[in-house]
């Protein structure tokens, strides 16, 4: 039996609308995508590990950060867990202290 999200290729749902919207709503969304993709690569994580990182986000932060905020928080998590940066490096940089 098909689940609610299994609609691909099923008849009766009409054509897929195609729009001319840009892939990212703002410039920082594109930067978040690029930074996160790079962080995933240099930290040695695959797409499954990336998704697992998103799912491990604190529930309050998950709701507060928004879609691209979760991506950037996960980029930091991957860099720390991959041993690329120390755990306090981002907080130190935000405080104006060179790590």
C-alpha cells in the first residue's frame, strides 16, 4: 500500500508545475548551501550522515533556526565531529577571539 508521500508517477495528480523561481530565495541561502556542502566534504561525511546530524539537533533549536539555519548549525557540527575544528572554535570566533 502506498503511503501519503508516495505520489510519484501515480495518475490523477496532474502535471508538475514548473516555475522560474531562483533556486535560493536569498544570497545567504546559497552561501549556507555551499558552506555546508564543503563542510560535509572536508569532514568526511556522506549525505546520510548529514541528514542524521540534522535529526540530532536540539528540538528547540530545530524549530528556532529555520531550514538554512539548521544547515549551517549542522555544518559546524560536522566540522567538529570530523575533527576539522575544535568544539569551541566557532563560539570563540563569534566572540571576537581568534581560535
